[in-house]
């Protein structure tokens, strides 16, 4: 398993987002054969589009794929996926979600498992620190990004 | 209630999508005061972006809003919302989802209700006919749009 390699790429996306003044959450969609299908980062600030979270950006950047390509794929994300990104993983039939950390936010992990998706949480220190710093510095921006009710 | 008025606008979006050769699903996000915050239609074909469904397009076109503006808002959609669009409504804290029809597809209606969202299904004949026609004419495109497993 190359989980640490792909999470490092998701973190690279998150760091780019932070440098751009955005919300530092990144994601990478990887096929069952280990090929990167798409990578992206939250674009609320940069593009002014609130539905472009890390995971949905990675899916958007992957473009239109035949539905069979999502089977066996893994979504790597720097933060526990929100309800929308949880639903996006379910819609496309992604098999596995690897989450760098869920200390700063807990999204739809339980629902993913309930629907048959494998969920792995890594407890990744650098991802946790980057997100902690962002939430401390920009609490209102973070609040808008998660519907005003961030839960830890 | 102006449900029929706003569903007519969602249908207008869906018809535009059909004319463009796209997937004919439209949506309108309306505030608690009856103001249209955003409207949109599925853009998989037109923009090549698989996460731009009707509802997510309406949310994208509404732009970045303060989280309080979604409270009491209604999402009008021509078709029962898929898992991603269900999750998007939950993320932003939309209070009510009005669905024109669920004969051609049943999405996350039960989960929305379970999470406290009011769900109304109208059984709208024109929306049903338009979607039926699209699925009959473009079954593979429809299959890709809903992860390969459309359920009736």
C-alpha cells in the first residue's frame, strides 16, 4: 500500500491552498492500479465556488470517467470528509477512503462504513497541524465552509 | 408556497440542459424569503465536470454565502437528489428539498428526512417525461452520471 505516498500528495495540495489564502484541504483520487486519476484542493476562496472542496475538486479534475474506473479506487483526503464529499464518494462508488486526520473535523466516516466503504484514518501530524493553524487563524471562513457548525 | 413556480424554473434549467445535449436535471436554491440564491443544471456534458449536477450547480452559481443564508432555504430539483447532492444539502444546512419526481431515480430522500430535512415529492408529469425520454435515448451517459447503478 502506498497510503503515505498519496497522502503526501494530498498534503501538498493542502499546502498550496494555504499559500493561496484558501482552505487547506487537499485530496487525490487513485485508481485500483495505483494511478492518480485526479488531485485537487478546496477552491472556496480561490475560485469562489463553495462546492469545490478537496475531494470534489479531485473528482472534478479527474473529468468524466466511465463509471467502472471508480470501482476499487481510493480517495485520499487530508481531513475527514464532510457530508457532501461523503456523498460524492458514495455516488461514484469509490471503494476506499483514506483520511489523514479527524481531530479537527469529523465528517461522514460512519455513514461511509455503513454503506460498505472501507475507511482508514491515519492520524497524520502534519495535516493536523496545518488544519489547526488554519482554523485558529480563519475561524469564520472555516465556519462558512462547513455550514456554520463545525464539529470536532 | 410557491413550489410550482420554482419547480417550473428548475424544469426550465433541465430543458436548457436537454437542448444542449446534456443531462436534463435542473435545480433552484431559494432563500427563506423566496429569493432565488442560485439556479443551475447538470454540466457533465457541457463543462465536462462530473460533480456539477443540478443541485451542486445551483449551489456553485449561488457563490460563497454566509452560512446563515442557507437556513430556511429550499432546494428545488427536477429529480430525486443523488448521494452527493443529498450530502451537499446536508452540508450547507438547507432546510427543505422539493423534488419534482422520483419515478426515474430514487436518491437520498430517506437519509435527508433522517437528518431532519423536510422532503416534498410533487410527482410532476413534465419533469418525469423529460427524464424518461433522456434515459431511454442516452442510457450509458445516465449510467455514468449516477455511478453505474441507477435505481428506480
